[in-house]
């Protein structure tokens, strides 16, 4: 089966005063194309750091990161940005919608980052995605006029607008009650499965992790001392 993500001997360190701290460490991790994986672990194991390394937002201090067959660690910053915009969709815990823009415009921002320009085809796809998640009558509403669950659905549509190979989610249900959040997560996983997208989610929530096909504890990925 094709591999969507491959990490080998990846380490990211930070300076904390005079000490060097290991933020995240992964000896080996592979995620198959189309797989849905939850990354779990206690606080401080570097789950969000690892997600940002996979996305090319951060560069590891050592190791190799391959995403969709591309060596992300060998790319310069500009190329990583273009790669992320076109091949990766991201859903953040705080959703990161821009308040002055409507739901439709926030989704279209994703297409602009992906290089598709936000033209007529992109507008039609954005409207279609919002319709699919039950927001067809909210396309011209701004985030302040939407509920938390509706805002999350807009963020999901933004992540899907470029038909990405990979969707990365960082604690996407952290601000919601379980019933609302679980329903929206199920909606995203169904849409991703139908389109063949790979999904990787960082979460502290056992219920959310159980919805994924596989759960990986980052503590198990550290190299043996």
C-alpha cells in the first residue's frame, strides 16, 4: 500500500535557558495513504510539534520526513509553503477563521493558499462543501454570527477546498461538547474516506481517538535509551 507519511529518526530540540530540551522524538512512523490515525500521548510528548513537522511548518533538527512521496526536510521554506498549501489541509483547535470574512470567503482563503486563485471554480467548490456540511444557508455569515460547531464545519471545508492528499488536525474538538464535536468529526472522517484523504489527528480525547482506524502513542515512538 502507498505510504502517505514516513518519519525516520526525527528529533526536534529547543533551548530552555542553558538546557537543550527534546520537544519531540520519533524513531519511525509510517501512515498509509487513506489511513485515519490518532496521535496521542501525555502533555509534553510533542504531539503538536510533530504535526507541524509533518506539515513543513517546523524543520526537525535531524531525521527525514517524507509526505506524499516528497522529502519535506529537503525543501526550502518557500517550496514547503507551496507544498503545504496544495497537498495538505489543516484544522486547528482554535479554527483560525478571519472575523471580517464570511464563511464562503474563509473557505476560499484555503484555495488561494493552495495556488488555485479563488476563481469561479473555487467558489463553486467552496459553496458545495458548505452545502455538504449543512451550511448552505450560512455562506454569507461571518464567524461572529455562527455557533462553535458551525465555525468548525467552515474550518473543515477550508481544509478540504484544495482536495488535499493529507488532512492534519490539532485537537479539533477541544472547544466543543462531545455530542456536537463528535458529530462534526464523523462528518469529516466520512468525507475524507469518500475522497481517499489521509487523516492524522492529535488528540487528548479517548473518544475521538477511538473514531480513527489506528491510534499511535508518541511515547512508544521514542528511540530506546
